[in-house]
């Protein structure tokens, strides 16, 4: 029997003893109400207790009561057991134990209660280890063999004087106790093991702890890791965590791998990892130029934050360049190089298709200033060394290139050496064999099959070579091509720089094609000028119009050219001075491409709007290009849409042009605040840039 079984038996025995005691007390309480005949009771008692051993005295002899009947012997127990014994009697067995008597042993019998109870001292007990069973001591004399052999009960009144020895329980009290099963110790170990297994399963399946993308630094040159406010040198192979910030020195570079996404940082770049959720990777691009190659699972996204503007991709390659302008604000240029790109921010929601770019100006507080400029990626921007290097890396990784494919020059393939065509007399050389060569059987000469006449191959203009296009950065483009070495009689041959809207094929004389240049000398192989904003296919054709007909003698390859307006130039602070009745404004002139005019735009301070002509703001005057100051009279019109009236305003100068038919800001000053009064307008102290 195991120790666990003993513990369970003790619990059951204790419960049985309490129930037996409660039943006995209840019977005693009703003893005087419903009693059997004394003779019947004595006879029944003798029959029921016939087989119980007689209690033993200290000298080993059986002890009997005054009635001549041997009292039942209580269960033995260890010497150190508690006074109250655990009753393990079966149903209807008599109760015996010292716990329900006074310390003095007594025997009380009355006519109403003939039950004899003998209290024994601990010395009468056999101090065995078990203490849980009735002792099997030396054989005792059985209680009378028949009811008639038993002595008569003691006379009435015997023992009544000793009130302490008589058990009186006329009003027994009972209380409920819910039995509690004590689990064996082996089940405790099993429960602990199950708990550990369940906890491991929950942790391993990321039910409560979501998985995170593994982020590492694949390349680190002159880069610093900032984690928890502490700076350390970033080295290749280091693992990155959410909240880490990586700064690259001006002459350094770094490549971060966030799961299947690559973040390639140019010199001077600074990024912070905000989220490594596999479905929602988030990077804060603090400054600099960063190339992002994104591969996210279905339903996920990849976000790059630049102040209040968010660039979101689902699987694409894009480049973001964020830098500070001279006016204290910032300019962000985003290029969608493969697949699309979503751009959103305060009052901004747009989509960039592959091959498109967006230029966004940020005020010093990070808010978007003015409308973003969206257009095709220029050839100059696409051909930068930074993008060429990233295109090469993506090609090695086997990633789709999109617009970057045009930047890669295929490696030259070895030209196979032409083998001589064997003539009918040429015989293949055979290795000598040990066996003699058999005499060949004469083969009849086949009749030659008549060959069909080959159809003439359609030929087009001869290739003149490659057309080179250069963006000069000032709104002009330079085109150059190889010299035509064919017949050039003069007067009827021309170099035609033809173009058509992308993706049409430019061809001189065809519908939808036009030309920008018409050089008449064979050595005049270049042309430079400004190009209107647009998305073009361009090539150079050598056109011969001799004999009254047009023939294209030669032509170059087709170049895809995207012309976008240049970024808005920062003109610095708007100067404001005043005299009685007059306010003078001065600014730095715009030095970029040609534009139409300046606009002195304004908004009232109470409106909370930033003045911008493309956004619908009013203006006080329209200075012409080349002007850098203007004096306005208060209360009258000055050539603008509104006169200068007293009030509090936010003002700025903008250089406006119409490169694609819509108003575009080529340059602008920062916003200044001015107070205009009827008598003497004076600039407010906050006339310094406010956005």
C-alpha cells in the first residue's frame, strides 16, 4: 500500500468517524423517547457484539463491566496520536474512545441508557505504527455465548452520581463538511508537467506574443547604432530591434535587412526602426537618401515616415531623398522605381505609378507646405550612380528591376568563331580502330532539290548609333548623336530630333510625332534647349527630302525622356519695411529656369491658411521676372487681385510658371506675418519665417 493510499484512507476514516459520532449522539438524544424492552436490548447487544475482543487491562487480563459484559476494546494508536481517535466503525458498530469522555474513566448506565462505555488511557493502547486498524491482541474471552448467559444490567441509578462520566447529548449539533479529496503526490507532478507543456505551446505559437521580423545589419561602414539612448559602433551581423536608430557618416554606408526587405542607406542617412511586425514594417527616415527594396506577405505593407508624410508600399522598389533646405524646411523626393507607391499625409492622398516621382516640401514643423509636384522620373535622376549601384545589387539578388533595368549594361558575350562550312569533299576525321575499315558501299548521288527563292528581307533606315540625353539641371537638356557618314549633298538633308508622347514610336512625318531640332550641317551633332514638361519617346533621324519625297537614311535608338519641373527653390526670408501709407517687400530673385512672374500672395492670420497661389490664395501685386522688391500703397490697388488693406496677414513671394499648363511654384520665400494699419503700417515682430 502506497503512502498516497494511506492519506486517502485517513480522510475517509475521519469522515466515517464524524458521521458515526453524530448518529450515536442522535440516538442518545432519543433514547428516552423510544426504547426497546430491556430484555430485548440486552439480547440484541450480546448478539451484535459477540465476536468483538474484550478490552485488556494493564496487566494483560480481559476487562469486564459491572454488568458482566466485556466492553469493546478501542482501536490502538501511537502514543503521540491526538486524543480524539478516528472512528472507523462500520454501520451499527458501537462507539468506543476516550475523546467523548471526561479524563476520568467512568462507566454510566441507567435504565434509559444501558450502553457501557469504558475509557482507557493511552497506556492501554498498543503503540503500533499503523494506528489505523483494530488491534489484534491476545485472544480475549468472547462476550457471552447466548443472551441468557449474560449478566443482568446494573440497577437503576448506578453511575448517575458521577455526572462527568455520563454522556448527555440531548440536543446534538451537526455541521456540514464537504469532503475534500487529497490528490496523490504523483498527480501533482503530472499537473506541473502539463502546465509547462501548455505554456510552451502558447509561447511557441505566438498566441499572446506576436512574432517579429528578424532584423540584421548586413553592411556597416562608419555607422552608429543608438539603442536606449546609448551609442555604439554598428558592425555587420548585429541584430537590430524595434526602436533602434542607425546613423551613417557622410562617407559611410549601411544596408539593413528587415526580414525580406532591404534598407540601403547612403552617406549621411539616418533611419529609425519603429515596427518589425512581419505584416506592418515601419521605418522612420529621419534624413538622407535611402533605397528601399520591399517584399511583404499578402495583406501586409511597408511604411516609411518622413515627418507627417507616409510612403506605403506592398511590394516595390523605391528611393527617398530627404534633406534640409536653406529656409529651414525640408524637401522630400520619392521615386517609384518598380511597381506603385502610396503617398499620404495631412490633406494629402496620392498614388505613384511605376516611373513616377513626387517632390514634397515640408515646413519646419514637418507639415506639408504647398502642393506636391508629381511627374515622371527624369532621365538624369534615373541615371544617378546611387540608383545604378542599387540596380546592380537587385539584379544579383534576382529581383525584378522595373525602370532600373535600363540602367544595367549587359555583359558582352563571347562571339563564337565561325567554323568553315564543310564541302562535299570534306570527310570527318575518325580515330583509328583495331579493325580494318570495311569497303564502303557505293551510294547513289541524290538528285539536288530545287531551293525556293528567298523572299527579300524588309530593310529600314541604317542605325546611326546611340542618342545621348543629358539633363543640365537648369531646365535645359542636351542631346548628342554620332555623325552621319553617308551622302550629304547639302540643302536637302537634315538631322531631325523627333519625339512622340510615350509610349508611341517617334517617326518624322508620322501622325503624333514632332521635332525639336533641325540641324542642317553634317558636323552639327548636338542640340541644347529647354524641354516642356512631359513624358516622351525621342530619337534622332537623318532625313533626306531630295527629289520631292522624304526618305529616312539613318536613325538612332529611342530614348524614353521624362521632363518634370525642377524642385521649388527656396528664396529665403521675405523682407518687410514700412513708411507712412506704404509697405515695401524685398526678396532674393529666383535663379532657375525661366518662369512667368512673381506673385505677392497673402492670407489673413485668422484664416489659419498658408498663402500659396496654386492653392487659390489672393495676391496684392505681380512683379515681373528680374524684380527683387516692390513698394505697395495702403488702401489702393497695386495691380493685384486685391488692394492692400489694414489688417493682419501672412504673406510670401512666389515665382510662378506654367510648365505643363498649370501654375507651378519655381521658387518662394518663407511665410512672414505683417500688420497693416491705415496710418502707418508696421511689420510685426513675428515677420521672421513662420513655416
